[in-house]
C-alpha cells in the first residue's frame, strides 16, 4: 500500500458529539478515504471527559491550552504547535475558525506544509484592520480558504486581504439527513417527552438563549396572535443567560401556559417533530445549521433574512423576516397559522425536498475531498 497523506484537522475547542449529523469537522474526516489519508484531530482547548465522544480521526490530540495562552502573541502555544507539526510532517492542515487559521498562517512560513485550508464559519473574523493586514502578508500559494456558504465566501473576498477567486471556495454547509431522521421521534412521542399537548399547533425554536438568537421578538410576535389562534403554543429548546429575561417577558405578555422554555436537551434534534412550524429569528448567523435541522424534520421554516440563511429560506420555499422586526415576524407566523394542516404539511415537505437536493452530506464530502486531492496534486507539481 502506498504511503498515506498525513492530515491534521485543527479546531479551537473540543466539541465532538456522539452524533455527528451536523458536525462539519467530523464530516470532513468521513470524506477522506482511510486507504489514502491518515487524519489527526487536534483541539487547542478542552478534552473529553469519561465516556464522552472522541473524533473518528485516526488519533486525537488535546493541547489543553489555557484561554490566557491563546491571547495576544500566543508564543508558548505557537511554539508547541510548531514543534508538533514539524515532528509530524503533515501534508495537509485544515484549520477551523479564525484562531487556528491565524496561528498556522504565521507558522507555515517555516513549516511549509504543502496544503493548508482555512475554514471560515461566519462573518466578522477579518473586520479588524490589523487582522486583514497580517492575513494579506501571510497568505501564499500553500493556502486555500473555504466559506461555509456563498455569503461567507463573498465576505472573505470583500475583505480584500489576500482572499481571491482562485484560492477561496464556498462549500455549503450540510447535514447527514439519514442520520438526522433516524434520531427523530414521532410527533406524538416527542410531544409526550416534552410535556406538550398533542392537540395544539406548536411553533418551535431551538438554540442557545442569548440575545443574538432573537427569541424575545418571537415571543412578542406570538403574543400579538395568541387570541387569533387560541389552539397555538410556542416552545423554545435551549438554555442560556437570557432565560430569566425571556421568562419575565412571557409573564409580561400574558403567555403563561402558551409559551414554554423547555431548557437544554441532549440531542435536541430528537424532539423536532413535536413542532409544526420551525422558526429562527436570529439577528446574525454564520452557518444556519439549525435551519437545515428544521428542514430535516419536514417542517416549514421561518427565519431571518441574514446573508447566511436567506438563500436557504428562499430555496426551501420558507418565509424570510427582518431581524428585530416584530411586525414581519408576526405576519410570517400569521401566514403559516392560517394554512390548513395539509397545506402546512406540504410546505414542510417542500423544505425537506430542498434539503435533500441542495444540502446532502455526500456532496459536501465530495467537495472537500476534491479540494484536498487537487490541492495536494498542485503542491506536488510545484515542488522544486
């Protein structure tokens, strides 16, 4: 057997889940044939506790750097990462998010890893002038960059700091639909587990309870419709610092018994079919993966028209709203709540078909494998 190419996938934090239907780093590992690639997963911070999931890569490395050591010049962390990469002699380094990209941009001046891939998961990473200047100085022929959506790719190109149409790609986020569907309980079972009345229409949302998710505007929009649709309730799965504020808003709006904060749920996707309508009123999103999760539950979608999500909403035949704009969110909810059960279900099936056609995990894996194969081939041709 010919020698396998050595790949390092570098992530800022340990966050491997037992189910990887939406874990894009793990899906990249799955994309690389084991007979041709030997993959190491490395995490700058954190490590799994007893019984927690580990990467499916050939091996995992946990640097366990402190937050302090990853700020500023990061000299100690940079030196350790340099020694590790020099010893291992990787052929490819895949960097997820800004910090790993930034560290490897500097180190690869000396390491000369043939192919480095930097993945941007959202917007704003290169807004600061000094970051753009540094990036422009360090990008060279070894580098390729990926935005997780066309919108993120355009953001990178617009930064005008070394990202070009030749070295920057959009590989659209995706989920493992088959695995996601296999985790989902039936509507009846999911409602029973959540303690939700099986007879009501249920508006749903899933995500951390933080201001950027826009849940407070969802509550306000629902409150304006609660009398028009007395058989409708609202449920939000998630935990976070906004919980007490949202609970107070439920009381203020007279939504007690109609709006439910269900808290954190392990593998929240298993409950998704409890909902009839899926909402994402976020003020900003880089990935919009939860929108795809909603579609995997055959649900009609309402979501903010932020750049990362607008193409997904339009493709799925969903309803786009303006962030923070309660009247547009109220109108979208009113539109779907005014449909018959059959019409609402048909909208959900339309969203699911779009997901199958445009966000299939097999295509995602193919695109990453092609990027890595072609990048290595080009690097070999350029060798002196």
